[in-house]
């Protein structure tokens, strides 16, 4: 079964951090971006903002390093943490190549995106649609189209078009 995924368009992101706020409120009841499962990486001097969240990787490094098998993949392809098994060693935080595993210092546990149980608040409340929740096959089609457009633009620029 092909599930849904979060797709980020950094060109639409304004750096407002509303996604972080609604995520933390949904999960903790507090408006605190340090407790959010999505984090906006900011390069203010160039006006570049990149919302980063768990990619639910096919070969998830967080799952591979967990000594207690507390991180697993559900049938819907979400990678989740079982807090009954988690010992808080934070090896998953160190292993994630995207920096998507975090630590909630108040609750003293690792945290990661869980798509808000199928209704990601970051996508729902993103006014610019920089974060969207779409069928995985649509996301792949969009990426292929974007790559084809970039390729044709390069060809026009360097070869004179076709």
C-alpha cells in the first residue's frame, strides 16, 4: 500500500514557523517550537527557509541503530517510536541523516514526525502550502516533472533548445 507523504517546497516557505507551533500544540498542548516534530532551518541572510521533518526513509537509519527495536515501520509506511520499548539512548537522534529525530527536553524522550496520526497539522495550517500532505505516487510524479523541467531549461540554455 502506497501511503501519503509530507512534501516541502522551500520556495514557498516564508519562515513564519507556524508549522512548528501547531505541531507542538498538537503533540504537547504547548506552543513551543523546541518541542515540535518539524523544524524550519533558516538562513536569514539569504532569505532561505527549509522545513525539515522525518522522511520515513525506506532504509531508516534510526530503526537500524535502535538497540531495543523501539522504532518500526507501520503498514502505512510511517516510521514510529514505541515509547514502551524506548530506553532514551538517543542513538536514533545521532543516526538520522536529516536531523529529523529530536529530543523533547521537558518530556525527556526522543520525538519524530508521526504525520499527526494521518492529519499533519503542519500541512493543514501552512498558509503558503510550503508543506503539503499528498499521496506518495503524486509526490513522485511532481518530482519527476520538476526534474524534467529543470533538464529542459538546462538544455535550452546550453544547447539551444529542442
